[in-house]
């Protein structure tokens, strides 16, 4: 199966996207085809042994639309920036044309309405004294307005001829009918002056102007929905400082496209980091807020990874390039967000089904209502008013925009907060979840051991002295427990610089070293102590008590005498307790999953407020635990580190991977939390709720508007002694409907997820 993306040109409403989906899905070998009206993209998955891109492009072209495949080159950050710039230039041209259309429409409206409201007019173009001149002037002003908006008319009839009518078809029929009728009536003015009351030049022109205004506002707002992508694109600098000689600090400025793997770059204070890499010289405080959502700067030094697009707050450092182009974290984030914005949520299927038959039904309603009024004895001008009003008030656009605009804004808001959501389906499903399963290590806890306590047994040693000796010994080991001791020493501002004569790591036991004064230092478990006949019996209860609290305790001996007991544990993340409490407040059942024994698990669970524990679970069995809750009819969120927990993440209804900002392309996860904070699970749940509520509001408005608007345009209220809708007002209402939906979606940008 091959998955490809295409840009679709010429779409104007939900009927267009529904048509393209229908014709492409009919092709043998096509597994899935989704068209996003907001992004103008089609994502299609197909079997290349049964269908090829030429037949796909041919189908779309025959349906009356333009199509262009997005390849690797068009998908790069540089090309995406060019696309945005091109869109902005096109927008400026559209804006200029719209200005002319509005000015001419105001003049036309003045000419047609002035005498009715007693405004001054030139006698030569008076409706009363020179009716033909008055009609001719309207015709001459209407022609350039229709020419400016000709794309709607051309595209509308083109779609109609392809038997795939859309919103443009409704506009084209109404404008053409009104205009032709008005031209024919103009020739009768000399003989029948009363026909001046049945001219629709102003209606034909104003329909196009109002629709153009609405579409411009809609496009403008749609562009705002892509603000998250644009901000991410703008993070990457255009150039980088390539080091030619690191010793002499010589460098040259090159384009970012000329940077390759393993190149050495220099990053000065205040500059954006050009690409992903690792610091090889120097240190700095890095602002990663726009990438990971982490608000505080992070201290980085030699060996630390840096992410392209983040800001070097202070200091100067050299970095080795580890990722370029589409492999960088920033490119992966942009791809992640774009993929999510291009995929539909299940809730959109309602609108899709309606959109597929909407335009033909509207045309049928326009004809039927016109025929009914004609049979009732109404004049042709009245019938034309009904026909045109029904066509222009109907708004398939609002239906088509209801879901994708909210999904775009929602996923964009998530990205700004360090939350990457893979699909619209996941975004919708999250707020329906009723069980959250957390892996313990690296999720609820930090995932790396820290010294929690040092109990001094021999008071002839003080704490600083013991830390200096232990740190000097443990520095040579890469074991996590050794690193925890060294970290504690460094936190106390102690330098472990004691000379070591001999040192040996004993696997599964600990570490033994001989200092310059020939004293032996041993740090490890009971097995290590027994090797040197060191008595641990007096301290067995202390070790057991510490273990029940979730600690790993080590004996620390000098010259074959125990001087201290060092306790190390994987500490709980700062926000774990609060985050779990918030999830429980929403009625979610919270479960902790761990391979630890029940005593360690119970201690951690108690600290964070979790009552249900699944302990002693092997990594291979974690997915079975998720499945167990699913069989009970639960919708399950699984939260893990995204690597060791891949099977359980894939098994869950929604998999959350907690990453550190550089491991975002995790295949098994639907959501990636880049800040490694548990509070982001709650934020994602709230984001899902807000987005789906926004979609429901949009869909309600779209259906309500059309359900109420079309009968009014068809003359239902007039039949009971009420008013008759003018086509101009119908087109104005239609334009506002689409703008309302997009504007409502934009409100999501300002929501607080806490």
C-alpha cells in the first residue's frame, strides 16, 4: 500500500471535497481517500499494483478539479515557506480585486436605489425620466463586477457540466439567470416602463461581491488556523555558521540546505540553533519553549542534545550535526501536526454525508419552489427572486468547514503546548476515555535514580567527606546508581578528585576501589559485603524498611567497616500528583502499571493518589493488561515512554508517548507529550473536549442556518403574510455563515488548557 498527498485546486465547498472523495474511492485498489477542505489536501492510500497516480489524477481532473502531487521536495521546510509566501501574494491580488468590486457595487447600489430613498441623481440616468439609460448604466457597472468574480461563474458551470455541482454552481446559476433576465427586460423598458421594477443587475453583481467578501474573510481566517505551522516554519534560520577550523575558531556562513551530517557548527548567543545536534564544546541555556512548550530555559553542556529551532539564550557553543532536512525534530513536528490537520474526525462523517447530496437537493428545491410560485400565479420576476434566493442562501461551505477548521486550530494549540496529536480521530476519542493507565518508570517517576538518603553509621566521617570519597570512586562507572551518587556529590558542590590506585566493578554486586592511602572502599549490596566478610546483620532491618518505601539501598564501607547506608530511588515527577488528581476529578479511572513488586508499586501509588495497581507485569504482558480493561467495555488511554511500552501504546484506544522533545516520531503512539509532564495528559483531555464542543457548535450552526435559511428563501414566510427574501441579503447571509464557522473555530486559539 502506498500513501500519498495531493494539492487539490478549485475546491470551494464541502460538495467539492465530497465529490473528490467519492470518485477516488471508487477506483479499484484505493483503500482510503480523505480530502481536507481547509488545507486543500487529499490524502490517499492505495495498492500500486491495482491503481497508479496517473489514474488518480485523471479521475480528479475529469471531476473538474486541478491536482498536484506533494513529493519530497515540495514537502521540505524551505518549500513550505515558499508556499506560504506565494499564498500571501495571491491573497494581496485577491484583496485588490475585491476593493474594485466593492467600490463598483456601492456605485451600482446607489444607481439602482437612489431615487427610492430620495437621494440626488443625474437626470440623464434617472429611473423616472430616462429608464433605459438607468438600466444601461447598471448593466455597464455590473459587467466589470461579474468579470472580477468570473472564477465563481466559470468554475460553477464547469462543475455542473461534469455533473458534480458545488457551491459555485449555485452562484453561477443564480448570477447567470438574474443577469440574462435583466438584460432581456432592459430591451422592453421603452414599451413597458413598469419592468424597471424587475431588473436584477444589482442582485447579480452584489451576490458575487458578498460571496467574494465572505470567501476573502474565510480564507483570511483559514490562514490563521495554520498559524501554528507558520510559527514552526519560521523557527528554522536560513543560514548556519559552519566551522572550518575549531581550534582557530574559524567559520563561514552557509545556507541551511548546505549543512550535512557530522558538520561542526558554531551557535552564538541569541541565535536560533540551525538543526539537531550535540554540543561538542561550550555550554549554554537553551530556550526550547516554541518546540517543546517547556517554559523555562534548559542548561546544556558537552554531550547534551540540542534541537534545531530553539534559541541559544547565552553563551557560545559548538555542535555536531546529527539530523538534517526532513529528519530533524522540527520537520517531524510539522509533519506530525500537518498529518493530524489533514485527517478527519469521525464526527465529520455526518457533514460529509449531507455535503455529498446537498447541492443537487438545493437545486431541486429552487426549481420546485419556483414552479409552485409560478403555478400560484406569481409573475416571472417574483419566481426568479425565489429561484435565485434559494440558490445563494444555501451554504455547503459551513458544513465542510465545521470540522477541519476546529481540528486545525485544536492540533495547532496542542503543538504550541508541546502536545502532538497524530489524527483527528484520536483528538475526538480522547475526551470519551474513561480509563487512563500510566506506566510507572519514566512516566509517573523521573525514570532515573536519585539519592534519597544517606544515613551515616560511623560518625568519625562527615557528609562532605563521605560524598567526596564515594563520588571519586563512582565517577568511573556508567551504572545508573553510580551516576546518582556522583550527581548528589556535584549538587553539594564537592569535587571528586581523589586519586584511585585500583578499581573494579563487580556485576550484580557493586564497586570496589583502593585509594592512595591503601584503604579499601566498597559500595554495593549484601553480596559484595560478604565477599570481604563485612557484617551487615545489624543493618538488615534498615535495608528492608527502606526497600518497602521503594528505595534501593547500598552498603558503603571503608577499610572493611560500614560507614553509611546510601538509599537511591526513582523519584516522582513534580506534577504527577496534581495531574492524576485532575484526571480523577473528571471521572476517569486511573491505573498504575509497573514491573516492580507490589510493595514498591504501592508506595509510589500512595504518593500520587492512585488506588488501582497492576504490579509485577512483564514488558511483554503490558498490552494484555490494556486489553483486559478494553474487554470490560472501557475506552483506554495508555501513557508510557513510547519505546519500551510500544505494544501497550498500540493496543490502547489512544496511546500517549511521553518524550523529551527529540523522540517524537514514535510509531505506536497517537499523542506525543514533548515536555514529559503528566499534567499534559490532562491538558490533552481538555483540548479534546474543547475541540469537539467547538465542532458540535459549528455543525449545529451549519445545519440550523441551512434548515432555516432555505425555507425562508423559498418564500415560506411570505406565504403566511411575511417578508420575501432579497437575493442580495441571501448571499450576504450565506457569506456570514462560513465566516461564522471559521471565526468560531479560531476562538480555540485563546483557550487555556490548564
